[in-house]
C-alpha cells in the first residue's frame, strides 16, 4: 500500500502551477480581492489560511505567514506564535466541520524535502479518516474536481469563526 503522506508528489504539481502563473499563490491569497475564488478562509494580518487547490485529502489547508519568507528563522516571535495559533484553530475548525479521525501536520523546507513553493513558508494541515489511505493515493494523482473543492470551501467557511476566535 502506498502512503498518503508523499510530499514529493506535490513538488511536480506545484511546479506545474508556478509555470502557469509565476506570482506566488500564497502572496496572491494574502492580497486577494476575491477570497472565495482564491479559497482563502482567513487573513489575520500576520497569517493567511487557505485551501490547497491540489489537496491530498478533503479539507487540506495551508497555513502561512503573510510575509513572503522561506524559513521559520525569518519569522518574528509574534509571527511564529500566530502561525502556531492558526494551525491549532485550523485543526479545531476542521474537527467541527468535517469530523476527521486524525491529522497530518507538516512543513517541507527546501526542494529536497518536497517543497514545491519553497520561497513562501507554509504549514500543511491535512485531515485524515480511517481507511482513507486505500484510495487517497489514487485520488492525489488525478485531477481534483473543482466543484468538490468549492463545496468543501463553502462548508469550511461556515466554520471560519473558529479561525477568528481570540480566546486562545
Ligand atoms: Zn509569497
């Protein structure tokens, strides 16, 4: 059985995307005039939470600093803190919205580690369900149906208040 968490696959997908539009898609999400089109769920000023357009699994989110920096060492203490809080809130939101059984959380630093967009640091938050390893590798190699992605976006948007709560 193949493993679901195979970030090296994402490299090729993201390279293909970067060739199409050279601008950084995370920066575009930060500055987006059309958050729904760009699948942006939250912008806090310091961070952005958006859906991955090429997900490993339903509800695959990217949590990133708003600044275009490649590495954790480039972040201020405040940014690190906010990033961590947004990962925590994203998990909470996904739990409420999609009831996953677990999560993969990860950062790919550098091309060799599988980062497709290595210039802009981002944390992958991937919900997991019992049994999903059997079919997800197949799905991750096929085109994602845009309607399904948009359905998930609209569903998550209803729970986006979990990203905005300020009591943590
Ligand atoms: Zn960027």
